[in-house]
C-alpha cells in the first residue's frame, strides 16, 4: 500500500451516472492491487449469461430504475466475502439507496475505515457524456471519447442500452431521488470527501488519491 496507512483501503465511490466513477474506480483499484466491485458490471454479466438474476434485472436496468435492495445487498455481501476483498476494495455503483448503505455498514469490519468519495459533475455535462459514451460490445470496458475499437480486446464499440437520452434522464432523476440521500447519510463522517469530476481523467485521479489519503489520515 502506497498511502502510508496501516489500513486496507475500502473505498466507496459515489456520484451520478456518467460522473466517471467506473473509470476512476478501475484506475484506483489497479494502482492499489485491490478488486473493483461494480454492481452494474455484475448485473450486466448476469444479463449476458442469461441467469435467473439477469432475467429479473434486465427489464429494470433497461428502464433506468433500480434493482431491489434485497438482490443487490445479497450480491455485494457474497462478493465481499471472497478472500481478495480482505486486502481492500473499491465499490462502484453500490450503495445506491440508504437501505444499501446501512447494510454495507453491517458487512464491513468496524476496525477498518470505509472511505467515501463523492464525484461531483454538473447535470448537463452528465447528459452529454452519457449520450456519447461507448463501451466495448465484447468485453464491456468503457472506451475514451473518439476511440474506434476497444483498447483492451479490439472489439467493436456499442452504446449501452440505458445510455439513450430518455433512459439517461430517468437514471439521473432516480439518482437524485434515491441515491443523493446517501450523500447526506455519509456527509458527517470523518472519512467522507467530495471531489470535482469535471476535470481531465488524470486530474480526477490525482484528486481521488489525495482525498483517500486525507480521509485515512483523518481516521488515524
Ligand atoms: P451502472 O453501471 O452502475 O450505471 O448500473 C447500471 C444499472 O444497474 C443501474 O441503472 C441499475 O438499474 C442497476 N444497478 C447497478 N447497481 C445497482 C445498485 N446498487 N442498486 C440497484 N440497482 C443497481
């Protein structure tokens, strides 16, 4: 661990759809050798694999609404029990409701801090980003603006079904109603930080690293 902290990093990335949480979570996880746990990715994999859970989740996801807390809490609880999460983790897309946030508190060891970073981006920029965002049709990785093929596997790029303007507006309104309240749930904690997501990817990464270091410093 390069953060000079005796703690495993347990990072929760908050922020609206399109804030760049996924990209930043991926970079942070890779740098620190800890798993990135993205509930959106887990659900999309289940849809692709045609499992029972995927079948249940598909319609809800395509409409931009939220999958039930019971299902989501079960998925995350199971994932956090896997041994690789002992070294720390980055959560991307969870929690999304106050119920999920309360459940998460019961899943983590109290002796280890949960660092919460909220990535802030103005709404009109989010709409623009989501409408033009492309992901790999083969491996699902996000592609930078202007890319023609996937940098990881060479696959063709596609738009996510839920990235069309109508569903994007619905997802942003669901965020405001159901997820924004968890910012208030966490805001009073010593390990809560906000960062500006309307900057270059590198600048956001630098601010994220500084926010995590400061949060862990405040915990000690
Ligand atoms: P994301 O990739 O994080 O934008 O998630 C895509 C979709 O998956 C969301 O619009 C929801 O339908 C569903 N989803 C992902 N994470 C959660 C969660 N924690 N709670 C409920 N639904 C979720």
